[in-house]
């Protein structure tokens, strides 16, 4: 996804109180982000008990924010980046953000969700339109940090609050809030998932190709920081061989070309670290064309896309990092509603900081919990949360695998 996407990366995450724990069981693992106090003070609306763990798949926590929504003024403008680097933005972010706004009591006229379709100029135009239409908060998932920082600086100069959504905008203005997942930890899940899968699928003498996300995406660098940290001891010891690491991209067609070139030049490659499900699918399509059998050539992913989940069930993808966008959307809307009402975000909701390496400053953050999903726990996570339905997931090609995984 870019994690979408899901997904900019030259920052380090600072846990506010406790060190994140990674636990691996077979091909699966789980983690929980830290929580801490903050110097901000709770608002006067009685909603300061909300934490990053409050946001569940039923959106029930949003009802606590109705009085806050009633106090606020102006439009909340949401700026999403594209539809090509990940399917998540239109499939998940837009509908879940919309549901969260409405569950908190906002009308359609009080928020607006736009997608820039990959154009920084379009996003700038959309931001200007929101400002003209009375926006008091902009929630931005920037296409790149340069254009995103310009949008944010203009908004702040007009007294408009700014939230970085999913990706940190490097060089953004002071006083903004960042809502995302712990993206270094996302990368660690990918790295540990690769190791577990290599063991489970009995891959001898692993020769691994590392495929990164777009280097202009701050999250992509955080993901890479995480999985490279996990895999480095294996490479250093000689247990694994790192064959290469071509230029990163979130575009599946470019990923397919890069992989084909690398596999042709290095036919000993027998495992790939792929940073999201869409890129993994591009690699898997190539493997299937070459008649590579399932459960012999590990790939990884994130976003828990329908295609990614089906590739897991088929035995071509080890697992995927599931980042419940239901929770991310609700957390972002909650922050937006506090700012729209002119109130500080409560300490309980802010559970960390993220370093902006361009400004050398810490950005107050809401960091949510990702999960590593394999065939063994799809039912207990993805299906339980109604992320996808069994009917959509269990098409003919994976029906037997669904049954074996207890998915009905």
C-alpha cells in the first residue's frame, strides 16, 4: 500500500512510553504501539478518554464526538493522493472517512473528500477550493513532501489547521498532527514475515531480491528501515544472500519490469521482499507465468487487499500487513473534529511523536496498531473485522483454501 501506500520515509518513530514488542508465531505476529501522556490538555467536551485503541470496526466511538462536532465551524477538507499506487484510497479511505464524519454527526456539507489522481497540481487546486469554501481543517495525504509542504504552509498562513494523514509531509509546518500506523514496525512485520515464510516453505539458500516503495514516499523509507533492520543479521551472517535492491516504485507495471530484469539476470533469486500487495501481485503474475509452484518462492505485502489475501491463500504470498483503515480514518476524523472546534487534541489520543528530518522537529502523532496476517489468521482478523466478506474472498480459485483456513 503505498501501503499503500500505503505509503514517504526518512523519519524515525519515537515511542512515547514503551518499546513496541514483536511476537512471531509461525508465519504470524502481532504488535501494539506505545501510549503515553502529553503536554496538551483535554478538551472540555468529555471525550478525552478516546485512545488509538478506541476505534473499532463498528465506528461506535465516533458517537462520543457528536457534541464536539456541534461546536466546530467550517469545512474539513480531505485530500487523497491517487488511485494507482494502491487501491486503498477509493476502496477504503474515502468510504471509511465518510462513515466516520457522518457517525460523528457532520453533514455532507461539512466535509469534502477529494482525490488528486496522482497530480500535485490537482491537489493544490483542490486545497485552494476547500480554503475558498471555508475550510478550517485540511487532512492531507500528500503525493510528495515538496508539494504537500507548500499546501500546508499556505493553509497555516490562513489560520487553517493541518493533519498529515497516513504519510508524514517532510518540511511541513509546526503545530500539525500526524495520524498513521507505526510504519517502521510495518516494515519489521514484512521482514519477520519473510523469515518465517522462508522457514515454513523450506527455502534452501535464500537469495533475496529487495523491492522498495517509491523513494519520494516517506513511508516507503520507513518500511525499508524496518525490514532491512530485521534482515541485516541474516545477510551479515551469510544465512541469506541479498541479490539486489532496484530503484523503488509503487507502480505495479514498473515493479513487474524490474523483477523480470532482475530474475533474468539472477535466476538464483528464490525469494522477494515486496512492500505492498499490488507490487507483490506484479511479481506473482510473473512467477505464475514461469510455472513456479506455490509455497516455494516467498513474497510479502501490506494493505490486506483482496488480491493480496487471495495470493496468500493460493500460496504465492507469505502474508500481508493489515492496517485497519477503519481505525485510521476514525482517528484522523477525531483529530480533525478537535481542531475544527478549536480544542487541543487530548493526551490520551496522542501516543507518540514522529521526527520530521527536514525540519529536525518532532510531530505529535497518533500511531495505530498494524497486524501481520497469514492464511492461519485471516478468519480471526480480516473476516472478523468485516474488512472483506467470505463471499468476495473465497472465489473458485481459493475456495478449497478458504475451507482449509476455516473461512466460511
